[in-house]
C-alpha cells in the first residue's frame, strides 16, 4: 500500500487524547458505611463492572476513529486493479516531453508532432488531478541538476511550453530518460511523450533487464512515410591536416521515407576555410536522371580541396530544387572542426646527399632536416617527431638503430624506405638491420600486368589517402618488393594474375609506430618519385607513424549528433524496451480514459471515512447509555 501524503500519518498521535481524557475523568469512589445500603452492595458491584466495560469500549472507539481519520488524510492507495493494463498514476508523476528535432514532423497542414504532444500533456495534467512534474528532453540533456528546471503542475507547465515553442534538442531521448530516472522513487511514475522515432533510441536502453522500472511511453502521432534528406556524414579523411596540404573532403547524403517526395537529389555545397582567411568553395551534383529516389536512397561524395594555410573548419549543406519540400533543416548542414597535426619535425637519414634532397623536397608541410647515415647521430637527433630512413648498400652508422628504437618506444615514428632493387649485398645489410627489430625481410618480385593498390588488413591508411596518392600510373613492368614477416599490412599491391603482396606495413612498439614501404624508390625500378602520387603518399606515410588510427575514428560531426532516422521503432526494438520496463500507448488510447486513470488503483479514503462515520454512530449510542 502507498499513500498520497504519508506525512499526515503523524495525525495518528491525536489518538492518545481519549486515553488522557479517560485518565483525567476517572472518579474516585467514596466509601460510606450506611446500614441502609447494605442490601444494594451486590447490585452496585454488578453495575460498576458494566460501566467500566462501557468506558473502556468508548475509549477504544475514540482511539480507532482518530487513527482512521489520520489514515484517511494520508490518502492510502492500494495496488493496481486486476484487468487494468493501461498507464497507472502514482502519488507523484514525472513526465518528459520529447522536444528533439524529429518532433518537428508535420502531422497535417499546420500541426506538428510536438504541437500535438503539447496539447496532450496539458490535457493530461488538467484532467488527472495528480501531482505532476514536467521537464523537456532538451533540459535533461543540456543542464545540470534536474530539480532546477522541472515545472510543477499545470500552470508552470504552460509557462514552460510557451518558452519552448518548437523542438530544438539534438541527441537521444534515452539519455534524458536515464537522467530522469535518478529522480524516481517508489512513489513516482515516469511518463514519456515521444514520437518513438528510431533515431531517438539508437544509443539503446540502459535500464537493467532485472527489476525493471515501469515507464509509460505515450507515442505522438506521425505520418507513416516522411520525406527527408539528411547530410549524415562529413569528414576529412586525410586529417590531421598540415599546412598547405590538400584537404580530402568526403560525405554521405541519405534519403529516408522519400515516397512521393523529391524527384531530384539535392545539390551538395561545401567550403573549406583556412586560418589565414583564404578558403575554397565547391559543389557536387549527384546524378539523378534514371535513379529511383522514391524510397531510402543515399549517395557519397569525395573531393580533393586545395588549401592555403592550415584548415580551420569545413562546412557543407544541402541545396534543394525549388519545387521540393523538406521536413527539417537542422540535418541538412554541418560544420566540422578538423584535428590538426602541427609542430612536426622530421629528420631524414640517408647516406646520399642527393636522396636527402629529394626526400626533404617531397615532405611538404613538415619542418624537415637531413642527417648523414654514414656517421653517428648528431646531438639534436633525439628532438624530432618522426624519422625517415633510407636503407642503402651499407648499414647506418653505429648508434642510429638504438636511437630510433628508443625514440619510437617513447612515442616518435620511424618510416623506412629502400634505395634500389635488393641485390645480394643489400639483402645481407637489410637482413641484419631488420633482424635487430625482430623481423625478417622477404624479397619478392611482382610480375608484369595490370597492377593496383588495394587496402590491406587495416583499411585506415588506404581510405585516408588523397586520390592522387593511389594513382597506379607509376606501376609498370616487374616490380621489386621487400615484405616484412609478421607486420601488419595497410596497403597491398594486387596483380591481375591473383597475387597480393604487402607494400606498406606497420608495427607498433610501445607508444610509437615503425612503418616500411616495400618498393624501392630507385627511378630505375619504378617512377614513383617522379609521379604526382609521390608527395601526398609520402606525407600520409609520415603522418601514419605519428597518429593512432583509432583516434581518428569519428562519425564526422564535431560535437553534434543529427537526428535523421525517422522510421518508427521496429517490433524487435519495442520488445527489447518492453523487457526493460517500457509500456507503449497511443495518445488516443490514453486521452479516452485520462480522467479515469486514478481509478486503476484502489483509493481507500472513501471506505475509511465511511467506516469512521459508522464507528462515530456506535460511539454516540454507547455514550448515551453510559
């Protein structure tokens, strides 16, 4: 049993009043020895016993009446009536109104799902007569202490809704529900009014399956098919960006429930802004002729954007044909703040001054110096972020191997190239070098034919490349190659004869990364150093030695989640939520019986008051006979 006002049970203390009155009014009998009363002694003793019992009964009746009155004031409620399956009012009720952007869906000419939900909430508060607190999902998602922004009762809720005339929250309502649950106790019922769009529940229900808390979820009416295009992804794949480095922009545009909607896909307009004030703007028009755009549909775009200076932001937006309508606008535009890799110092280590000049010239955007591999490392060699080493006919001088391992283990990067085709002298030197790193070089030759560069086991490196970096024009004839046993392949060289050979491999050592490019740089063997792919490819390989790919995994939008999936909750999702305490009802279903919700629980107050009245009549009758 629960109580509407359990603190009023303190009134039961007044039940002690009849006891006090009984003790105060108790009379002392004066004994007189008169002969004339001797014959009445036996009858008096019998009457005294009867009056004593009546007096005790009156005291008990009065105590019981006062206890029942205190109990009635506390408002006792019994359990849910058998056969009642609808939402149930508790002594206190907390309601969350969903004001995430999907509630902007129009259900008619003028009305939106949010407008319908507002009217329902006010009717519910007006008709139910219960104790209500009301909050918006946006407040739960964006503020600290929930108690500070909850509306109390009907009038406060009217003011709250007037201050929030339209949906504006970004995020999952599930997060708001989790925060609201911290305010619940066994006297409080949690209500949620939402459109139940799939986007609202993508983070999953965090309620435990055991001992679920019942949540009354009232669904706002929405059309079964909603026309909506959304910019669902925007990213800079070759980030972190370096100064003057081209930005590789990519994105995905999706259409959900587009039945009867646009017949032409929207135009994508994008721009990149640099810190120096310069920028680049462009657009992408997806092919729409002959495409079926009547249902779920998506297309991707990818563009290399020349920049001047370090990129500070990237923005993109969708532009629709004049004759089309669009449900939302919040999910049609996005701004991305890229991660930046700045202050990188690179040391090129090579025996040949000519190769040192070639590598230094190709490392655009890096602060690069050259050191000779014929002599011991210079005094400042440990101050660099990454090292580019060219293995040649002789092994590097003493000290370079230990320095590179020490620096890599502490977080620096090392990138290793080969200068020429692996002959017997070079194989001997390279085997000695790699043997100290715990691996074995395996010389191979990829036969002539159509060759392509493909992603290896870890696709991050390949997917992040500028398109010009994977231009296969320099792959001609037989290609000499050195693979490293047991290292992770991030790019493979694939031939039409079916062979697949690792060409770019990495190995993690403590905090840092060692990478190796397997194809010799010699122009006699390949034309890589003279191709347009050389500069962007080298830049990306150096960055790979400094960046953990896991840190670059992102949904594309910086600090903003766009609600785009407007499909209603699937049956499987409903079952999952149901097992965790959620009960689903339509607005019409609840509105038809909102005034009778309280009857779904036993209210003992009228019964107790009737019992008090009956006992009062008995008390009066007993008092009149005393």
